C-alpha cells in the first residue's frame, strides 16, 4: 500500500496547496511586492517544517531545504509531503499544509 492510498487526506491537501502555489509562484516572481515576499517566506518556513518532520532520528541537524525559484515551490511541497508520509509524520504534515493553504 502506497502512502497516497494510506493517507488520502494528506495528499489531497498537498495537491490543493501545490495548485495554489503554481498560480502564486509566477506572480511573486513578476511583481516582487513586500507582501509577496512575506508570503514567500511563510511558504519556505513551512517547507522547512515539512522537511524537519522527515528527518531521521539522531541527525545532527535537519537538512536545509534549498530556496528554489517560486515557480518550483509546488514540486517541493509534493516531494516533502511524500517524504513526511514515508517517515510516519502524515498528521503533522497535514496540519502544516492546512495552515499554509489558509495563509495563501
């Protein structure tokens, strides 16, 4: 059984956030307004939180999520959610995604 079939609500939420980011990412790049920078910072902080959920126990420090261009954020979300699900952190990942979706 795949993570997607075990955690459909998590992956549905991830798809919703990714869809929103596919629209917003290019806008953020084109406009460069202060409020867009704040939203982008929020997204990147939540991406790091998702990565932290999937960090292995005993790691000295969690891996840093690279700051890719805004148009790549949707793909980052999907990858990091998949990794969090594999690490058994589906519930906290879903909470992060729900908060992010509401903020966007």
